[in-house]
DNA sequence: GTAAGTGCAAACGGTTTGCAGCCTC
DNA sequence: GAGGCTGCAAACCGTTTGCACTTAC
C-alpha cells in the first residue's frame, strides 16, 4: 500500500440547509458535544433537522477530518470542529468539569514510541480523569 | 459502638459457579476482552453462564477495582484483570496488531498536569493508533 | 428460611439504514 | 432530469433490567 492513494474519490457534499445548519451549530460552541446535543441545539434555534441527518452530516465531516470525535465514558460519540490545536482533556469524575490540556511532552513521547515499534502515520487519544479541587473539598 | 460505616457496607459477592467461571475466564487471557467475548469463551469451554450474568459479574468486579475497563472505538466496553502493570496500547489501524507500551514519561506528565489543575485521585487512558511496519510496506 | 444470584426475555439508548419524496446541480 | 440528500420509522447492537426461580449461607 503506497502513499499515493489518498482515500476515496469523495465528492463534495451538497450545501443543503441542514448541512449548513449543522456546520453553524458546530461553530456555536467549544469543546465536544454529542450528536443528540447538537440536534437539540438546532431544534431550539428553530432549525428543523432530522436526527439521522445530523448523524450523517457529522459522520461525513469526521471522515473529511473536519471534526474531531471522541467517545465518552458512557459510550456516546461527541464531536467538535477541529480547527484548533490538538489537545487533551482533564475531566472531573464528580462534576464533569473539563480542562483542555496540551503539552509537547506526550506528543513527543507517543511519536518516539511509535517509531521505535515501526509504526507510522500515528495519532493518539489521551484522557485524564480525576477529582477536581472543588469536588475534593 | 460497633462501627459507623460512612461508605457502603458492600458485602462480598457469593462464590457461585458462574462468578468463579467469569473470574477464571479473565485469568485465561491477557489484555482486554469484551463481555460478549468472555461470554463466548465460557460457552466454548462448556461453562453455561447467561450473558446478563457475565455483565453483572464484570460490573461488580469493575466497581471493586478487580478489573480495568476500557471502551473501544466501536463503543464496546472491554475488561481485563488488573493485576498486571499499567500500560497503554499501540494499535495498527490496518491489521489491528497491538503492542503493549509502558513508560514513566506519560505517567509523570499526566500526574504533574493534573496536580497543577488541582485534580486529585487521577487516572488516565491513552491509546496510540498508527500503521505498523508490515502494513506500511 | 431468606436474601443474593441467575436466566430469560423484554426494554433501553445511541446509532445506522431502507426507502419514498425532495432538492441541487 | 438524475442522483445526492432528507425525514421517518424500523432495525441494530451492546447493555441493562424486571421477574420468577435457584442457591449459598
């Protein structure tokens, strides 16, 4: 398998009202939201979009690397627009408060370790869970 | 005064045939397996245990910190007995080959970062994905 | 004897899919 | 006008739960 093969012909999706609405919704918040939450946001703001369509749009965008996806502890897939820099999450087990973390340490380490094992084209996911200061006292 | 338990009394689970079978199954492999895989293992080896019972047993053991749990990309929860040392996985996207990785670097980094943000009692999950040497050529 | 544990099947919750009609190009 | 896109509802899949029965203590 050479690197001359991108992925698929993948034609541009059509800019329908629904698709634009989902894209706009993604711009309206930071961090990760589930498909259902995004669907709720749309409904609230008066945009009628079917849940299935929200899922399909998000999937498309994920495949096109336009959004990052993350699976929660509960099994829901969450999405965010991935223009911003790569980072990780520090999540409070008790109240759910989330801090975005970034640091070259882990990036370098994963890169080094993967290369040592002959892996290429690597990515990684890292989540840190704990009890935040507020919940601890 | 005998004792005032602040936490749950949490009685010991009864050592039933089914529970012992699940425990034994967990000892028969390394790494993570899903509840369904474990149920299949049991069935294969002639132990009849209901799927629901497998789930209930694993949940119990997870609560008692006897097993580690990990959610796969596909949304399945996987389990392993957690006697062995903490480590991470380097997984090939193409063929699924998995290398177990460990290193103090990340452990220390997550520890440090969490403390800086006032978090305590922290744990973390880290998965690295890439293309292995065999699949890359 | 009795309360915890089990099996079965139905319920659940998030996600995917088949299909008829709609809308871009 | 053709094929992608949408909405709806049904299907899916892993997991949980209600309930009557069994079993360890």
